[in-house]
């Protein structure tokens, strides 16, 4: 019942590159949502054809997605994943709770995934498909963000966190 969280709003103009750009942004764990017009509640609005995001640049979706990431900056990303290039993440949250869905599409177990979430979050609980509970380790909150590691995870895991008080 938690609402999806996004750092980036992409104005969906129905043009062919938008779908591939969104796909590549998801693979880079950029939290986005498609919108009919610019949104006031995100860190970055992307409109293909604007001065910041010219239509010509969208002809290369790979470099376009990278330009979105650079413009957002790593400091403003609500979620960062370290230790794997084959984990997709989706964050749903409100002021007091966060739930992170992690999909490992690599076909192998991942050991030692590190996650960074903006905000101050308390100790979490993780559950992995086919494994049950997984330890949330090395929790550290500093400089406006919380980092933690997960032990061995397979194809899917959920991490629940509560805002630190």
C-alpha cells in the first residue's frame, strides 16, 4: 500500500525512443515515473525536445539515459545499488516506511549487495524468494543517507525499513 517513489519524471510524448530510454533508466536503477506533464515533486523532470534534453540526443537512448543520470547526480539519487549490474530495484515509500523490491535477473546468486538510500532508516528486515529471511548487515546512517548490505540473494528479495527517529 506504499506509493511508488521516483526521483525523475519523464514526460511521455509517445515517441519511439521514450520506451527504450525508460528501460535503460530502470536498468541503471534510476527511479522514474512516466507523466503527461512535468511533475513538481521530483528532483528532475525530463522532457525530450527541451533545451536540457534535445530530441537529437534521444536518438541514442543509451547516452540519453546516461545524461539523465549525470544531470540528476549521484548525490540526489534516492537509491544506489553497489556490487551488481544485474539487479533491478523498485522503491515504494512514505515518510515512515520504505519497501525495496530487488530483482536479480542474472541467473546466479548474488553475495554482498550494497544498497544506499537517501534518508535516515532504521534496521531493516529482508526476505528472499526461496530462502526466507536474509540478514541486513553493516547498517550505517551518515550524511543524509543509509547504507546496508545483504547476504546471499537469489532472483527476488524485499527489504522493509522504518524511518529512524
